[in-house]
C-alpha cells in the first residue's frame, strides 16, 4: 500500500471556502509527473484520492500510466475524522493500492499505526512524499518513507 501526500499546490488562503479546488502549481505538477515516471510497482490494483483537486492531480499521471482511474475517497479528505481515515486505510490490508491524502490525515494515520505496533522507517510527510506500507498480512506491519521527488525516478517505490 502506498500513502502519498499531495504535491505542492501554492499558498493556502484560509479565508477561501473553496480551498479544496486549489490546483497543483508548476512545482506540484512536476512532482506528480516525477512520481509517475519513477514508479516501478506495476501491480497496483486501484488508486484512491481525497476529493481535493490537488490530491486528484497528484495521482492522475500515475493512474494514467497504470491504466487506472482515480476513485474519490472522502475518508482521505483534509479534516476527516481520524478514526474514519484509519479504518479506511486498514480496510486495504492485503491489497496493492495507492491512497493520496493531506498533511493532517497522513501523520494521524501513521501515529495510530505506530501505537498499534507497526514499525515505521523514516519520518516525514513532505508534499509529494510516499509512505510504502507493508500490508501483506492481516495488519500493516511496517512502512518506509520516501521524501518528495526531486526529479523523475527519485521517488520510486519498488515491488516487494
């Protein structure tokens, strides 16, 4: 399972009620393209994203490369209830999926996994970064962090 933080999307305006429609900026588009270009795990069966435009745009190039569609998941939306997000992530145990979310949801999920005994190698939640989680058993055993891509091929998770 791959947990991706959305790529760079410019500056947040906390007074804008339509922040969920904020698109990736040119740096973020480069990050999204780099994620797709460097991806080496071709057995992904589905891609789920927060409904926020910046999340969807982050994984669209990857979905196109893998011949998949991006499915919207409110459980990954910024500000979603932590318990709902964690339950959603855990529902994919044993499946090869990509989940794209936000800088509040991902750390909450990771903290919960650690408390539950998962071993996490690395720290961070930079924009465009990827957590590769080992969910091959009936629980998420471990995770490895890959920082945001600097260019094509630098942020490529590998098949287990």
